[in-house]
């Protein structure tokens, strides 16, 4: 079995080549020390900008592109020296040995000298990072600037929350058991949890566990879902007999929650990706949920007459960075502009699916106004038959349009909702 650090190098290099972190990890799900690999790889991308800044201070000259593997060895070691319980001498020793296994013996001296210097001068080196927002907050500068502009009073708290670890939250399948009874089952299994504040089906674990440890998980008693994502069903409030479309359904968390809340709805789960739609079907099988699944591009979808549409729109996902820290490395300003354009298209397409008097719930896991309140303002300007229905809630912040949850508020992910009604 390959060493944890060696596998971590492969995963990090795959992400730097453009693969999402979770996709890169999928190739190693059977590794017996997967949690350690996840700790290292998530940690490196959580603090990537800071680690790169430290590396620039430690190296006399930049490494060549063909030696990116050695750069990754150093990034891993710098992360471990600050955030792991591994003995510093062991981190340095293993990093030097990696140079040999990577067939780059010449790099042993560079790695050894750089890491030992960090051990000696870490306070001074970390102090220098204060001069750079990008390094100090470990976010790309364009993203810091955007968040500052949108949230001048909250930007630092948002950046800090992004660099934290998200809790593991559950949604109890109330068709099988009550939240209180499942909480008791967790306690009997030795798993500590608390009830969520805003979702009546939500529980938050005090420490994350493998889903195989959750009582009756495979039988559909519970699903893993952040509390912010669970709020969609309470806003849309499906009623018995209603015809409802989840327009961008994969992997199916919200669609299944709609069914759990009201199993007598006529529910269609639509997604453009057949492989991702298979995830919806797998969840339906596990939860024993009943819905139609359709693989189609919403912009070409022709069925109409829906009482309600849930549109969890494609977005930058900047509200879930703490769950996907590689977003900070992979996402670009151009990607955000593309998401905004696509959101406008799918909003118009979803609106065509509604019947008169129907309601559309627009959702994103972004915190940027251009994807959220500004997107809704532009939509309302295009559609004279649309009106916004204010969301009366104790969570989040009322915006010019819709309601915004910021990352870490009530331990939730960053999420946005706006409810629209067709005249």
C-alpha cells in the first residue's frame, strides 16, 4: 500500500491540473488511511495561498515547473508542521525521503534546509505574512476584494469561516423516524449530536464519523446534508398532490427532502448529467423515495404546469469553501461571470415550467450579490408576471431581494434563497 504522503502528492497534483479535490480523492477511497490523506490534501488547499507565500520566503529561487512534485512535498510538510500532531523531526525526515522515492535526490538538501529554517524562524516568517492579505487570509486577492466589497462589515469573519472545517450535519428521514428518536439512536451508538436550530429534521454531529457508523444509514434513516440546504423544503412548503420540479436535482438531497416532507407530491427530479442523475436514483433507492427522474437540459425542457419549481442553480459555490477548499485554487473570475450568465438562462427556463400562481425557489451556495440578489433583480426586471415573496425567517440576512446566509452563521454553509411567484 502506497505511503500517505505519496498518495497526497498525487491528489494535490491532480487538483493543480484542474480536477476537483473530491474527484481526485475518488481514486483512493479504498486506502486504509484515507482520513489522513484527506486531512493533508484538504489542509494544503485550505491554506494554499499562505503555504505558497511561506515557500517563496524559504526558497532562494523558485522551483522549475518540472519539479512541482518537490514543491508539493514542501507544501505538505509546511502544512503538517503547523497543523498536525506528527513530530516535526518525522515530518522533515519523511519529506527528505520522498525526494529519493521521486527520483530527485538533488532536492534532499533544498527540502531539508527549507523545513529546518521554518522550524527555527517560523514566528518571524509567519509575521511577514501580515503584509499580504492574500497570504494572511489564504484567499486569492480577487476573492478577498469581492467579499470586502459585498460585505464590508463581515468580510474578515467570512474569510475566517472559509478556512475552518465544516461540521457534519444530518437530515433525519421523518418518514421513518422522528428527529428525537434518531438522536437517541445516535446516543446509543456512542455518537454525540445536537439538534439544528432552524431545520426541524436536522442534527449536527459534534465530531464527524463515517456514514457506515450512522444507525440505519443504508436503510435510509438519515442523510448527510448541511442545515442551510435543508431550509429549501420549509420555504417551498410542498403540499399534498402538488406537481413539483427539482430543476437541477443532482445529487438529490433537496429532492429527497421534499419527498420526506410531503410524500404525496408528484415530484420530478431533472438534471443535465446522466451520471449525476444516477446519484439521485441511488439516494431514492436508499431512502425509498418516489419520484420521476429525467435527464435533460433545463433550457430545452418542455414540460409545464408545475405548481412549484426548486432551482438550485449552478454557481461559484463560494459559500461552501470550507467543505471544498480547492475552490479557492480552481475558481476564477471568468468562472464566476460564466455562472452568472448561465443562472439567468436557467432562471428563465425554470419560469416557463410554472403554471399561473406557481412559485419558484431560487437557491445558490454562493455569497456573491451578482449571483444572488442582483440576479433576482435582473430577473424581476425581465418578467412583468413575477413578484417576489419575502422570506420571513430567523436565519440569515434580508437582502434587497431574497435572504443570505453567510458561511459559519449558526454553523451553516453560505447559502442564498429567493422565492418568486407567477402572477
